[in-house]
């Protein structure tokens, strides 16, 4: 195998960059060990939370003398490789699993951040903790955000040299794939599972790249990379700005594919029905439903608090209703209730009751909703997928412009976390299914007022969502699955 830290798509790295990558791997190996010689048995279990909904099986790793159990479907099986870093990568994985399920395939869920006995997970967890801390600090400190977090997310991760170290570190992650049949296609929703799969000699690897800002961070050379927008396609193809102003050797044409947005089958297949119900509720003067979703880093609570304060009179007057999904951050809900007088009286809690949450989401599609409904689920799968369930019956999703920017629901974008996210809002506003990024509280509240007092903004977004569907813009998850199996079919011919 070519030394992936020395040359990236034919672009040589300096000796200094390469030695930095080598030292990075040595540092992690010294701290967390090197389990390259370990042979972890595979254990397959139906996921108890989304197994029935999306046909997902968890891939777990045994230790020592633990025997494996269950066998992969090597014909219809798809490895969905991911990590929990925020909620976005899990959300993309669920979209791909949903699409695969609708197409008759079985998804095997490999969370590389869940194998606590492995060097792989220890390395990922250490970096994930740093990322979550940075995300939270960026919301609390303007100076940290301006001089550290924004530049790192915008330009630091963009550099080609950053990928060199990541590729070297990924060599420590490869052992988790040792007992996975090499002919099963892999759809990875974070670069590390893609890089690890390539280093483990998995034959058919698709690297589903998130966001809309091309960064070398997302390269897993040896896989086929997919992107959600044409802007991202052009930027990745020429490695735009990834080594200053240098004109770099481009990515090979066959290693980069535009697919469209990664969206769940349940959402895509019901777009027309859900948009019709949104228009109907608005015309009939029903409470306008806003869905606030707090991401995996738990950031931006302060912005949501101001939004809730603004909406309280509208909720009391039954001109608005509110869903608040705090994910697996129960403390955020409790802090909001302490900070906002009157919120508790209007609230109903749906806490750690998955069946009740699913029932509420189903009934809300055609039934009436008033007041504030808070959702908290201790389990990560339920915490993430709760937003997907509520999305269909909401009128407006209020979110930072992260992975949710690509979902087919009217969206109000609050201030981003990290400079790379702003391009999700730019793309969404250009295709008409979301607002501009509202970078401060006054502009956020102004947009809320427009949604409440007018119907043109909501109706226009619904029109655009329907047109986008007809253009295939939301078909990315299906296309990733097709591509993964097409790679194998092509190899057989």
C-alpha cells in the first residue's frame, strides 16, 4: 500500500509534514497502546432503538476469548462506518441506513468511537473530547471563537498537511475491521472510519463527506468520495485552497461523485404530504410549530433561551407551538426552565420514553399541537432520531447550519458553530429551503416574526422543497448506497 501520509492525490508532502504525522501516531500509540496484533471477534446484534425502524444491526467487538456471534449478509449487507462527534455524523449514518433499508439492504452499524477496549476508540475519544470542548467554548467566548475556533474549523482543517497526520493516525484504527468480510461495501460518514477501512484493505469504501466547505480533513484516499453540492464538488476536485494559493494535482474523476443531500427515506418519500399539511395549518390559523434542536456539543443554549422567551406570548395565545429536542443533554432543558419564567407551566416533558415519542410524532402529523413539548433521550440513537421523527410535523426547524441544513424542511438558521458551517446556510438559502444565517439575536427574532405574521416565506420554502425533490437534490443517501454496491458489481465484471 502506498504511504498515504507522504503523498495525497499525487501531491507530495514535505519531509517536515511527514515526520509530524509519524510523531503524531507514535504519541497516540505511546499513550493508548497499539493493538495491531489483536484479533477482535465480531458480535452482531439488532439495534434495540432503530433496528426495527431502519433495519440496523450493531457490529460489536469481543475481547480475548469472547466468541463472535451472528454472520454478515455478504450479498445484501452494507457496513455503515461512523463515529459520534456531535450528532451530524450519526444523522448521516441514519439517513444512509434508512435509504438502504428501503432498497432491501441490511445496514451493519460500526461506531468506531464505541469500542472502548481498542486503541481506535481511545484515539477518537481523545480528539472528540477536544472538539466538543472547543465547540462549547466558542459559544461562550467571542475571543476564543474569533481567534481559535473559527480559524481552525475554516482554514486549519482545510490544509492538505492536516490529512497527512490523520492518515497516519488511522493506521491505529484499522484493527477494528479485521474480521469484517472484505467484500462487504462500506459507507463511512466520517473520514476516520473511511480511512481505517482503506488501511484495513476493505475493497469497496465510500466516504460520504458532510457540510459544504471543502477541507482536506475529509480525504480518505483509496475510497470514493461523495459530496452533497456542486460547490463542494468543484472545491474538492481541484483541492481548492488546501495548500495556500498553490495549484494542486486534482482528485481523479472516478474518486469524487456528486450525490445530492443525505436524507432519510421516510422524509424524502413524504415531502409532498408534509408540505401540504404545513400550508393547510397556516391557512387555517393553527399554531405554527417550531422545532428547536440542540446538537451533540450542547452549544448555543443562550440563543435558544432568547427564542423561547420571544415565543412564549405566541404560545400562550396559541399562535405558536414548540418542540424542543435537547438530545441527551437533560441539563440543558433544566437550565432553560430555570432561566425562563413561565416556560414550565406551558411544557410537557417526553423524557426517555421512546415509544411515547414515536406515538407523539405520528399523532402530530394530522392532529393538533399546542404548548411546549420537551424531548430528552439518554440513548444516543433516540436522541438523534427524535429530531427526524419530529421534523415531519413541524413547520419550521430552528437550527445552526450544520448537517440539518441539508434536510427537506423549512429552516431558520441561527448562528453557526465553526466557520465551515456558514456554507450550509448559503447553499440552503440559494435552493430556497432555508433562511440566511441569522448571526445575532435581533435578526433571528426578526425572522421568527416573518414566519409567524406572513405565509409567503413558509409557502415559498415548501414550493422550493417540492421542486428540489423533483430535481433529485434530496436523493443523496440512495445514491451513496447505489454507489457502494456498484463498486462491487464493477469489480466482478
